[in-house]
């Protein structure tokens, strides 16, 4: 039986701590900026949107320039900047409105940059320490498990602290988690075979690195982008549909997220073990995304706690299967030390552009109050996803990676 290395386990612990710090803090930023800092309802989404987009874009560019020997130091820097970003939010309370907005925008930009940087680099470092390359999907499942545990317990801890000590207590809790993650990261060794003279590419500019990515990576990440539009809907369309349909929507939305988190924790490892045994990826990701679409469309007609749990179960299956399988496909042609660019490209197109598009679309469609039109939009996106996914899996099965432009190693 294959086992993970000690460094893999340490990195998972680091990710669990940092994810707990993130999930205990960021879900409360929007409301806290109004209540804690007194910003207007118009300023808050504008400031957050600017910070998220700019931070994610900057993280992507920097990841393309990180040398192989600098992955661990850059990861340490990412967590340190996340700690600084969260701590700086406390200063905004003592500032007038205009400087407070500037501090908040800078804090969120730095935070999203740090989270994006650390997410990309930690996954790349995890792949470097794997005993066998075939274990990639397995480590992705454990990463998803860690984020699911943090996603379930982090907001709960943040809520308890918020009620007792307010947003200042939430800031302190998040800072403590990132500090522990930094301390634990110091015990992780340098990645094997990493030498100071090897960088991600021989080109000096990030633009040259960007252009040298294999077409396979862009095609698969662009396909996954469409699925990530669905991924955003648990925060957008599904929650808004429940709010629109039910008077006790607060309890039902809490049930939705609690069910989603619990199901992720219980089923992510068993489901991905089954998926890993399959050689034909197209039916797998098609079923995964279909479950997500079914949950989104069905949320317009969910009027009971049991229906909400069913919606959460359908959404969870899609959330477990498709993102992990497509990330595995996107890095299939990369050596472990060459994966930074592929992972960064995938995360930028999916979590950056895909999720942002999903948030916008998931806010507009429920406001129209036309469930059939909304359903038609989701189905059209799913059909486009199917067409692109079929193309990607066919090309992948014919040795697409073998004909890709070499990247990162410059060979």
C-alpha cells in the first residue's frame, strides 16, 4: 500500500491550519465592514471585488515567476502576508472612512494575493513530495478533505468568537491560525532534487512563461472554468433561491452549508477512490457537473429541510468529482517540479474568473424571478462544458501531453 511522505502530511497540517484561519475570518468580512467599520453597503462589494480580482491576478503572475528552489520560501512568504493582511484590518477601525476604505482594499488585495499564492505553491510542493506520481488524485482528495473540515469548523468558530469578542476576536483567531501554520511550515524540508540553479522556465519574463504553457493546460482549465460557474452557486443562486422562497431561509441556508460540509468530510475520500479507478474521465466529470446543475435548478423548487439536504448532496457530488479530476488532467503532462505554472493557470481561470463570473450570474438570474430562464442558462452552460470536456478527454487519451510545448523546465 502506498503511503504519503512525512512532508506530505506536514503540508496537509499546514493547509488545515491556514484554511481554518481563512474560513474563520473571510466569511464575516462583508458584514463586519458595515457593522465594525461603518462602511456603506455600496462601498463593501466594490472594495471586496477590487481586492479579490487584483489579488488573484497578482498571485497568478507571481506564481509563473517563482523558481523551483524558491517554492518553499515563497509559500512561507504567502502565509506571512496572509497574517499581515488579516492583522492590518484591525487598523482600519481607527481611521476615517476614506483611509479605512483604502486600508480595507489593500488588506483584501494582499489577503487574496497571499491565499492564491499559497494555494498554488502548496499543491505544487505536495506533488514534489509524492512517493509516486500516480498518487496525485489521492493527495488532491486529502487537500479537499482538509479544506472541507476547515470550511465546516472555521465559520462555526468564527461565529462563536464574533458573538463573544466581536470582529477583533475573529481577527485574533485567524492570526493565531496563520502563525501556527508558519511555525509548522518551518519543519518541512526542501523539495527533493531542488537546486538553486533550476527555475520554472528559462525565459525571464512572466509573459514568456504564460505563453509557454501547454495548450492542454489552457483547454482543460477553460473547460473547468465553466464548471466553476456552478461551484459559485452555493453562495449565490442556490442561497438566493432559498431566501426568495422561504420565510425561515436563515435556518435553511445554515442547513444547506452544514449538510454540504458534513457530506464533503464523509464522502470526499471514498468517492475519489472510485473515480481514481476509472480510466475514462469524460463520463465521470459529465456526471459530476450534471449533479451540480441538478442542484442549482432544483433549488428553485426546494421547500423543505429534506429537499435542502438533497440539494446539498447533489451539489457535493459535483464539487467532489469534477474540480479534482480536471486538475489531475491539467497536470497530467507535467513533472512534479514543473507543475507550478499548470496549477496557477488552472486556479486563476477557475477560482478567479470562473467563480467571479458565477457570483455575478448567480446574483442576476434569481433577481429576474424567472426560474425557467435561469434553468435554460444553466443547461446551456452545461452543454458547452460537455462539448469542451469531450474534446479535452479525447485529445488527452491520444497523448495530447506528449505533443505539448515543454514548460517550466525549459527543455
